[in-house]
């Protein structure tokens, strides 16, 4: 599978990804509460991020590959 570029991620998916980078042990409910969105929205975003291989589920938390973290921080964000 070809991974999408950052430009192909939706705003919500990128926001969830950024939250997961900072809070890898957060539950979907915690992510939703912190972001002010509904849990099913978080679930859908995480499913897409998993499909794109931007995150993987590891023992109740999400892991973001180093190259994805680096790509986001190189933009000066």
C-alpha cells in the first residue's frame, strides 16, 4: 500500500495524529474529550491512520513511527 502524504490526511486525522504523538496512552474517549469531538469520530480517524500505517495499536496505546513524528516536526509545527 502507498502511504498518503501529509497533504492527503484530513484535518481531523492530522489533529488526532498530533494528539496521539503527545499522548500515546490516551484512550479514544480521552482523545475525544480533550479534542472536543465525539468518540466515533476519533475511532474513524484512528482506523484510517492505522490503514495508512501512521499508527499501530500496542497494548492499549498508539504508536507513531519516528519518521512520521519527524515529518510533522520538520514543518515547524
